[in-house]
């Protein structure tokens, strides 16, 4: 449905097309012209009876007036110009408002709008720094900790979406996912030439979701990719305003996909039964719903505190020990930088997330207890191989909660005193003195910690590459 400015523009468009003045339309609808003017300028919401009277007078339907798109390309430009001049960044300049008039040519209007777009792009670029991204990550993690990583509003939307296609129990099939996409006007297309910087691309004009070929081994992630694209439509996401907005949208889309693949009712029932049996295991949860180990672990974090009363932590760590993703509401002392961000920081050598890499056989999960300054934690870690590096996925809980989990009988125990540098970072006695000035290394710099965010609309995605991809497939 149109917002008030768009509704007003559409009414004005149809009124002028009908050759009526405000006074004439006011006479027909028995409404003061000043009231109609406020409606057309987006300053007042009309009653339904007035909308019906306007539609009848202009020989259009109410739905024509309420449509969300601008009534013409010219109107779209005028609306974009007005929106840009209403922004805080424009008001800070102290410049006068420039209203589009009939005397203003389309060329002039396009030029002004183009200047506003470029100013907006440069403003975004100026704040698109690693520090800004890391602070946004920190704030984002804090907000989710406050909510126990649980979003009930998206749980409800996911339940409605799966119910709409008749799904009641069992793993969500690729066909069911395709039906869910069709309900929002999207068709799933598999292609092997996606932009290198994108996992999936959505063409809203032609109603397509482009994802990798179904022949990818396992294909576990393909359903999630398609569902995340559906989520952006269902949740009415627009182009992110900044990095924090991008993070919010990514979380909501991933959450929706997980809630569809592992529905709340079925998941909670499965986990409550496992808790009664004192046999909670992520590998069982994973296999029951046919998802990846990481997806099952993250979904567990959504439900464990809210429905099982278990606080916990999650870590995805690269083979070099650097954190890729983390969540905790159990007090685990995560490594943090000056901004409070943990992404890119290195975890203690004694944590399960790193000890699991030392095993020669990794077909099963690694279980251990870890003593830390914040208490003892029981942890379960599964390792894997990514496209560029190995990684580990860890789920941990305070010692008191270990009684509910498989692997609790583990005799493996490590002691970590990090962030005390004597724990695992300071060289043993004598080594620093022995080799100081006699050794040198070329560092393997993690460039993502220093590079500014890409200049595209979506962090990490090359706009030009994405648009060229869409254009190349537009006639398929």
C-alpha cells in the first residue's frame, strides 16, 4: 500500500488527467479544496469514504489510488528529490528547499536527483570503514544477547509461510521451498555463473532467484539461500541504509530461513525430548532436519534459552584461531578489540574451538571442559573445510548445564586464563631473549581487518558485476 506522499501524488496525477481542479473535485466530493490539497501533499490521511468518493469522481478504483508505485517517471523523480531534501544530511547543509515545479524540465530534475544520489553515495563511502563495521557488529551482538538470540515475530512469519504451502512436519524439501518462492512471485533458477562476490542474486523485475547449481555436493545450503531471498521479499526489506541496517537484514533473512527449515514447534519438541533423555547433541538435531552443522548450531541458539532455559555460546573460528562469528549469553569471556568487536580476534589456544584442530581423527565432535576466569564451560566442537580454509563450529554451555548434553563424560579438560597474555600468547621463559633480533617472518595479514567496505549497495558485493549479471540474464 502507498505511503501518504505516494497516495497524494497518485490522486493529483489522476485528478489532472481527468482535467479537474481542486475546487471542482472538492465540489464533487463535498470536501474543502484546502483539505484535498493537504491530502495531495501527503500531510493528511484521507478517510476511506473520501477515498471512495475521489476514486468515483476520477473514474478509477480505490486500489488504483492506493498502489505503491509512483504514478509516472516524472512523479518518481519529484518524490525522490523531496525525500532527499528532507534527509538530515541535506538539512545540515543549511540550503533552502528546492521544490519541483511544472516549469522545471525533466533534464534539470534528473540532474538534481543525480547530484543527490552522488552526495548520498559519498556520504555512505565516508563512513564505510572497518571501525564503523566493527562497531555495528558489536552493537548488533549486544542487541541479540538482550533478546536471547530469539525473534518471535519472525518465528510467526516463518510458521505462516510454511503453513501456506501445506508443510506440517519433516524436513523441508527443495520442491516445498520452490512453492514458497512462487507464492511471493519468485522462481528459483540455478546458474553456474553467479557474480564471484554473491551467493545469490534476486531479479525482482523478472521474478527470479539465482542460486548455484543443485549439483553442488550435499546441496544443504541451497534451500537456505532460496529462503533468504524469499525472506527479503516477505519482510519487505529495501536497500540497506548503512552497515548496521545490512547486518539487521542479513540476520532477519537468515533467521527466517532457519525457522522454516527447522520449525519452532518441531524443533522444540525434538530438543525437549533430548533434554529429558540428557542426550542433547547438535549432530542429531542437524540430521533430523537435514541441515548443516552450523545451521543446526545457530538454530539451537535461537531456541535454547527461550524454550529450554539454557544459556550458551556459539563460535565459528578459522583454522588460524580468528573469530568469524560469535554469540554468547552465558558469560564466556570472548576476545574483544577496543571497539568491543570479537570478529577477527584470536581465541585462546586452550579453547575447544582450537583444540579440535589438533585431533588426527575429526569425524566426530570434540568434547571438552574449559576452565576460564568466568567459570568452567562444557564445549562441543565440529570441524570442517571451507572454500579457502578449515573452520570449527563450537557450542558451549556453563558447567551446570552440561548434564543435558551428550559427551559430558569427557575427561578432556583445559585451563585458560586469557586475556592474561601469559596464558598462551607470551613466549616461554627465555625464548624471546634467545631469538630477539635473530628471527623474522612475513606476516599473513588478514586484509578484511584493514580494507574499507566495498562501495556497492551490499557490503562485499560488486554492484557493477551484479548488474551486468542481471542484464545478461534478463532475456533468458
